[in-house]
């Protein structure tokens, strides 16, 4: 009997399910230890224990419970879906896809299995397949907030930004408990050139989580696109308040000062002690970045040229040209952000 399909709503009433769900841990353990307990009830109790372990982020216990469930009822699609959910939390995405596949073989219209498969595929960077799985999940369960969220990110990664924004709006309408979606929505809007809307979306997330320094940087870039240079610089400064060595924000700030015609005054003008400290911090991190990213290549180029020409002047000149080209490349890249 262990390989027959099983679903709790077929073997147990809703009242039964709720009764067993709310059992105290001690009572559940006593029932599971009872050798006279029926196979279906034992599977249900272990399934519920696995789901509760997932809710408390006890991933190892959850996986162990679902493995026991499937040993008892290998034909139970809900057990395979629970196993997939636990594997996703454990970062075992290929295994999760295999469990979803088994669940869908047993129950092709299992909305949760389609949704979970979409999550696992997305985590593996297989965004088109992820979007297809989420579309199927939403055909079956249109109010699945997690499926809308996963679909949004999959569309975003595929460059389908307009569709992604629509999906983010659906996900946010279904739940206000996922503020990070405002940030992802903002990046899609920014890619579309809808900078005002992107800023408003970033602000929603920053109200809830004001220490997100990367989001402050993105907000500054959107402000710069609107040529609101002072507001852009203020956003970059906010990013650096939370992460002083975040070089992308330093580079963006210096380029924006240059673009606004304020760089000379920033570097050479009169400053308070705090402003001078900020300047020295910015310049130190620029130098650190050059040392980490450019200096090794400069040294190799200089040594190669020196070994072939035996001229220090030539070696230094070639290395200097490389540094100039790299700097120009950085400026061009920054100007396009």
C-alpha cells in the first residue's frame, strides 16, 4: 500500500488535518513512536512536522521528515513537493527540480510543485524555463504571490522589463511583506528609462530598509539620469555612509561632480574637517581600487616591455598609456550607467 497515491484531503478531513497540525510537539512525538499507528497517519504527522520545520528554518529536520514521508508514501505528490521546498532552502536546486518532476508526474496540476520548480530553475540561472514553470503555476493558482515574485525576477533577468514590472505589481498587490520586490521593480523601471518611477520604487524599499547601500547607489544613478546632480550626490553619500569602501558609489560620485562642474571645488575648495575626511576617504578608496585592479596588470606590462626593450622609460611609458586607456574606459562605463 505504501506506493499508492495519497493526499491528506482524501485520507483525512480538514478538521483532522488541523487537529494534527496543532498537536503539541510532545504529543506528536508520542504518536510517531507508537508502533500501532497507521501508515497514512504517520506519513501525515511527519509531513506536518517537515512543514513546521521549514517555517522555523530547521532545514535538516525538514529534509529528514520528508525523506521518511516518501519512504512510507512514495506516491504522495505533496510529500515530493515538501521535499522540494526543503531542498530549495538547503540550496540543493537540482535535487529540488527532480522532486518537483516526480510530484508533477503524480499530479500534473500541482500548482505548488510548478511554483517550486520555477524557484529552483531561477536559482540555477535558467530563467526562461523558470518563467514557463511560473506561468503554469499561475494558470492553476492565480493568487500565488511567490510565483508572481519568481516570474518577475525571471523576466527581469531575461531583459523583459515591461513584463517584469507588471508581474512585480501583481506580486506586491498580493503581499506587502516582501519589500525587496520594490528594489527589483525599480531596477526594471530604470532599465526602461522610467527614472521617476524607479526612484519612487527604490524609496519604498529604503523606507523599510534604509541601510541598503547598493540601492542608494542605484537611486543616485537614476537621479543623475534626470540631471538632478545634487540629489544624485546626496544618494551616493548616503550609500557611503552605510558602506564607506563601496567603490562604485565613490566613482559615481566623483564622475557626477565632474559632470556637474563641481569636481575642482570638491577637491580643492575650503572644507570643514568632516568634509576633508570624506574627501580623503574617497581618494584613498580610489587609490585602493587602482592598486587592486590595475596595478598588477601595469606591473606585468612594464616587466614584459622592460625585458624586451631594456628601457625603463619605454616600460613606464607603455604602462602609463595602459593606465590612461583603463581610466578612459572606466569613465565611459560610468557615463553609460
